[in-house]
C-alpha cells in the first residue's frame, strides 16, 4: 500500500477549512479534501510519527560507544 518515498520535504502543507471540509495542498502534488474526523485523525498520526522521527534523528547524534 505504501510507496517508498525517496524525497523528503521540509515545507509543511497548506491546510484550510472550507464548507465543512479540510483542504490540504502540499508538496509532490498532494491535493486532498478530508472530512473533519479524517483530518483530526490524520493530524494526530502526523504528530505521533513526527515526534517518533525527531527521536530517531536525535538518537543518531548520540555517541553510543562505551566510554
């Protein structure tokens, strides 16, 4: 189901609420309309995985060799 992504984007998507829908316009031709519930769930997943990725980046910077 997931395609392997080779490019990583630093710019956040544009998001607006319009007519009871949440419109997302982002990099790599992302252009979707979500219900409010789907937008909230997607936002929660993005936050969770964003925090996980931040931890992974920090972990790479730590010297794990014994002193």
